């Protein structure tokens, strides 16, 4: 195994000699990969240890804590020898020597259980998933062989080994460690320097835009996805992939860290679990106080009084570190917790699900839980918990989907991605927590904001919106906070701002990333102190406002560039919701197409009964860079063009060759067509289109006048 590491190191250096970024990856990448690896491994209920060459524990999963009866912090840093009977210590030393020589080991260990009595466990060990980092996976042989979630008489395949490697900014492999070699079958010499696409089947290579996925990982910080991967011997496996963007101290992108696991066996199990939890019954909007708890790894430093009361712990218990999230979960709910963690890694938040929590006195409380990932490195999370004890008295209908459909009447679709967003809205809406809605332009962020307001106790009070990108910079402060008469030239009378308009209701700030840096402290103060002064005024005005914000910009990158305050970011991002791009849930396109066709046909007095199969196939096949808004605009144009009962769509616009420009086309024509297309995809919003084009709004307006682009062209 030492020889293998040397090959990897040698291959890495030769690859890295080509650029400073590759050198940075070689020097800093293993440390960043280990941080990502720890975020993945700390949570599973399966006992997993990361160790070094000397058998010292570097990370321990929640399953190890349960197995040994020790908190995670009392395991990390200690040698595995400390947890075995004295007579078994020589065998542990022999295990580490054999692991370094052979790279893999399996067998039986004797550990000390929670009561310090000997415990016989099965183990499998894999060497050098990272340099001098090994995986030791355990299974209590005395545990039940079968549960309702499947057999437990063997160590699951998806936790036995891990492929870790580093990519440069273009997607070429820079380092390739032993776990990757075992899973894919390629040596370091064969993989290093290759583009990551060589690990995918040919049809996946044709379907997947690797450049697009890496761009998303860079913009969002990390990206999770699943799909078929290809081994060297030609066999396939279902891969779970977590890709994290790596940036230097100046915020410059240097490459990507990637962890791949073989989920071939787990994939079907997860789908069954998802189906088993799909019928989440509605939470009454009167339940306004939710338990909120946040932490780093398994440590819980923050929880509100509602959560502490729910689980029967005092604030003294919290401050003394006696509250550990894994200890609150009964064993039978561990698979659902594991699935929620995986969804958080992939999607940023899990689909809310029902479970029970163990109170301090040993009794149980039924709850609805939704967890969002705040940061991947180091791993930080926040969870909203609703007490379900009083729910039964609110239930009056058998099918929960009826109410869900009414609450989400503007959000059309049945995909798992959309349902996940809906469930997150259901959990956070009854609270007063600030919500940050993230997602590309045209994904329905305002519809999500309206749904949050409609399902909250404030639903009969004002819902006030403000697009921060649509207001000139100098006027944004007065729009938010209002002004007094004489505050500036032209202020002939007093004007109240959006905060006052939204008093006791909900204020939705769209494109919050466009708020100028010098205005952000005043917004932060208004949110913290729930009070503000009008422009030119001295009177402090108290407010009771629930804030929902949205943006399609990368606020994390903006913080690094000193364009957005970190304290404001964390104040807004109490509970993040990410709206998925349309290309991530194409199964909703036929439903959306029918919905928009019916909507605009009724509006225009047309009778359109059918969408031709050729049209529907073209709609599903198109990538829709402008997402649902672009699809809606396309369907509206199609309805205008239709004269009979069949939808007549301009399919030439959404075919691959539509992106190609004829050689006879002039530069001015190309510019005009491109600007018109981006404006259509942006719903005619000039500010959004300017951002996508990398232009100032005034520059785009000047170009539109020069090229003769008007509203009728859209």
C-alpha cells in the first residue's frame, strides 16, 4: 500500500507541474477532501471510524458513539486500542500492520461496550482512502439480524469504501487515491490527467453537461447528484457524488474535491424510504412556535426555548454540552435520519419527515423535522421541529394532498424535487423565522414566498414585495424605510416605506443580493432590533415583520468578495430553501405545458385541446436555461400562434440547431438575437437580463435602443 501512495503522489506532482492551481490542489486538496469526508461520515448510524497509520481515531460516526456508549468528542483523537480489552491489544497492532501492507482487511474485533463488557464486532478496513487515512467499518454481531428497513446481518456495501479524488477547474483529475482505484478499477497513472467524463457511460456523457455541473458546484459551494458510473471492466454502478468547490484565501476557484460512493444497493432502499414518508399530514398554521436547533457535526450549541421544552432539557443542560442530536433519535428512526442527511448533502435540505424524539425523562414526542445544511466545511446545520401531539384534533379530511394542492395552487408539478420544496415550506411557514430562497432566475422563488405567507398565521395581513434590483440604488433606502417631508430635495410630503407597509405581515425582498453594501448595515439593524427610522427622521418606529428574501446570486462568493455582509447573510439565511432548475425535474414539463396552455388559451378566448406529441417531446428535451419562466413565455407565444385546436409551437427556437448561427449572420444580428433571447428567458426583466449578460442595466438599455429592441419583440 505504501507503494500505491507513492505512485499517487508521483502522478499528482507531474500533473500539478502544469499550473499553479494544480500545485495548490496537491498541497491543500487532501486537507479539504478530509473535511468534506468528515461531513459525510460523521452522521451515519453505521459505526465508521477514520484512522491514521497508528490507529488513532480521526473521525467517528454517530454509530460508533452508540456502539461504544461514548460521545464523539471522547472518541476522536484516541487510539482504537483504548476501546478494546487489554488482552486484545496485540491483535489491533497486527491489524494496522496488515492493513498498511495489504490495503484491505476483514474479520472480527473485540471492543468494550457501553457497560465496559466485551462486545464482539465484525469489521472491514480499507486503506488510504486519503494519504495516511483509513476506514474501519464495524457491525455489532449481537444486533438483530433483520429490521423493518432490511437485513442488518452484514455491513452495507455503500459504507465499505469511498472514492476520493481532486479535479482541476476544467474537470480533469489531479489526484486519485486508493479508494477510487478500488471502486473504479483504474490506477492513479491511468486516471490522473483524464477528464472526469471518462468515468461515465457513453449515454450519460451525451446527456450530462459536465461544465454546467461544475459551474453549479462553484456557484453554490457544493453539488450532490446520483447516476450511473462506469468501472474499468465495463460494469456499471449507481454512484452518489458530492462535489465541493475549492477556493484559495483570495476566493479564487482552484478546483474541486469529490467523494463518490457505490449506492447500487442503497438506491432502491432510499426510494422505498422516500415513498414511506410521502404522506406527511398538514400542520395547522396556528402552531406558530417551532423548535429550532442548530449545531456543528453532532454538537448542539444553540436551541430555542420551544425545542428545549419539547425534549425536556434545560438551558443549563445545553450550555453544559449534555445535548447531542443523535442521542435524541430512537434506533428505529436511524434509517430516516441517514436519508435526511444524504438529502441535505445533495439538495441543501431534506424533505420534512415524521419521527419521534426521546425526551430527557425517556418518554417520546412525535415531531415533524426539516433540516437544512448551512455550511459543508465544517459541517453546520439547522433543524426546525414541529410538535405533532396536538395535530390529530386539526385533521378533518383523509387525504392531505387536497389541502396541499390548495396551499400550493400556483406551484405546478408532482416531481420529488418540487415536493421537497413544498414540504420545507409547510414546516417553516407557521414560524416567524426568516427564509432565504435560493435558485436560478425563473424557478418560482416569488411563488414559494407567497406560499410561505399564505400558509403562515400572517396570511390575512399584508404581503409586500420589493425587487431590490429594479429600484435605482439611490432610491432603495427610501423605498425600504420611507422618508419624512423635507428629507431631500423633492420630498414634498411624508412617505412610508415597505417595512411599514408590511407591519404584522410579510416582506418579500427579491434580488436581495443587489442591495448596496452601504445600505446593508441599516437593513441588518432593522432586522435585529425590529425598529428603524425613516430617512430624514429621528423617531424610532417599531415593526413586526416576517422577512422572506430571494436571490439568484452566489451570496457566499459575494461575501468573499466583500460585496455582501456576512452578518446580514446569516441573519437572512435562518432557513434556506433552494428552488430546483427545470432541467432537474423534467417530469414536470408536460404538466406545466398543459397548465400554461390552458391558462393562456382561456385568457385569449382560444379552444386548444391537444399538444402534439412532437411538441411535447421537444419541450421535454430542451434544457430551458430560463427555467419555468422561459417555458411559460414560450407557451404563451405558442398559444398566440395557434389558430386551431392543436397547439402550434415555434419548435425551431428550442432545437439544438437553434443555438447555431448561420455564417451569413451579421454581428449586430447575433447581438440582437442573443439579447432578445436572454430577455425572454428573464421574463422581460431588464435587470435580470443585464446580470446574466454581465452588463450594467443602463448599458443594456442603451444597446436595446441601438438595436431597436422593444417590448413587442419579447
